[in-house]
C-alpha cells in the first residue's frame, strides 16, 4: 500500500462515506434484545482496541 500516494486520505474518505450509514444501522438495532447491555458493548470495544494494538508493531502515529 506504500506505493499508492495518499492512501491514508482515501481510506479516511471511504470510512466517512461508509461510516454514517453504518452507524445509523447499528443505532437502530435493539441491542438489549440480543443480550448485549451498554456496559458489555463498551467492554467489547475495549477488547477489540487492545487486540488491534497488540498486533501492531509501530509506535502510535509513526510510520514503520
């Protein structure tokens, strides 16, 4: 991906386009009906963040 100049801008732009409909969809789901409380959802997001950080090797905000 390093050969494509400006790839970070493309990814951020794509996430902005996809993000709004995705967040709207997720907000419309009745999570309580699926057995997920807000506290559990918060914990899951934390675990995902820690897992993503564990698989990366570079410092935050730095190139490899």
